[in-house]
């Protein structure tokens, strides 16, 4: 999320497992605007490139170079939200999705934290407010079965908005949403354009899996593709629901292979600064090179809306 900080912000990854290296804290002054980028880096053969240092990365915003304020290497802990379609169209896939989701959590960093939201015409948060995040497998199993009711209509726009608000309350700067749905919406109280703008204003990466019945005229996998594209994630549309587990394993590898960096935008143009920050689309580019000078392939978001987007969080029960 793009935050306008009202107090000093201390960013640190608190690793609870000895195998996870802690990152140095980065400190920001009051009223600074923090932009977080999740950057997947691959070589010419399509393999993830690990072991890169901060010096390998160059960031520009609206073609102006930006100073990197913090840098996390691959596999730093992450807050992950599982947003699962709970409408009637998911009934045939319920057990497959639960099993695949549990296998996904096992493939992730042991220090990660998870939450679950199920959505039909309402949004269901099965984990209690006193413990909204967990990495405990039995708790996640119960939460997933409670979340996926497989009845009713679909309010995916409202659910994604709620997920964006929920994930930023987690303990880590790395934020991910995984959305499993057919993408169709017939029950939200917010618009498609609103939720896409909110996603582009967020610091979360969104991965989507479109489970589409060819006979369903309300399905909208294109919306899911937009969500992923705007946030630097990946969208999938499997031909067979049984491949959901394999896809989620790929998502887990991608998350664990991604670098995370942040910067506070500098403004060389005083007129731009005077216009204010809200609802301004800012273009972002990241250039990554090996010490030899070879440029590497990069996937991250290409732009963001400043100002944090609109907060239209729906009722959760």
C-alpha cells in the first residue's frame, strides 16, 4: 500500500526461524510516502536469479532516479491473504481448493503469516479478531472449510477491497493476496474501476487463479488478469481444476524468489509536488544487472496511484 506516514516508520523483518536472515531496519521521517516494490528477477533461460545485492537494482519513478531506502533479499517473511470464492459456482472445487491451499502454505517460508477470506455475496473472515493471522496448519484447515460455503452470489470486488485493507495490518512489509475465483461479480457495492484503482495504490502483489465454467456467462477472468498485471503478480487460468495445487506451488516458488525494495519518492519538479499526491499515476521502472553489466528480466508493477486509493471496506462476518 502507498502510505502517508504520520509517525516515524521502522521497517524490519522479524524472522522467527533461524534459517531466515534478518534485514537491517530502515527509518523514515514523519509525513514520508513509502513505495514498496516486489521484484522477480530471471535470467535469459527463465530461471530465478538469487544472491543479488542492492547495488544491482536501479529504480526510477516518472523517469527520475530514486534512492532505495530498504532492501530485502529473497524469501523474507510475508503476509499472505487467501481470498477464496465461496459462491455456488465453487461447489465442485471446494475440496480441491482446500487441499491445494494447505499444500501452498506448507511450501512457503515457515515464518510467513496467513489469513483467509471467503466471499459470496458476503465476506467471511473465519479467523478471530484476536488472532487474525496464523501459520498453524490445523487452524488454517478449519478456516478454509469454514470460509468456502459454496452457496450464493459473488461479491469479488468488495472482497478484494477488504483483502487489501486486511493484508496491510499484517506484520510484514511483504504483502501478497492469492485470489481463487471465476472473476465474475453480481453482488458488490463497489465498482470494478474502484477496486482496480485500490489495487494499483496498494503495496500488495496479487496472484489470481481463474476457475471458469465454460457455460458460465457471468465469469470474468479478464478482471483477475488485470488485478495481477497491475500489481506485478501472475494470473493463471487452468483448464482443469485439479491443476490448482501445481499452480499454487508455482506461486509459492515465485513469492520465495522475489526481492522486495522500498523508496521514498524524490520530486525534482516543484510543480508536480505542489499539485499534491492523491490520485496521481506514477510510472515505475526497475533495472537489474549482473556485475558484468548483463541486464536481467524483471517483473514488478509498472505504475501506482499515489494517495492510498479509496477505502471502501465492506462488512466482514
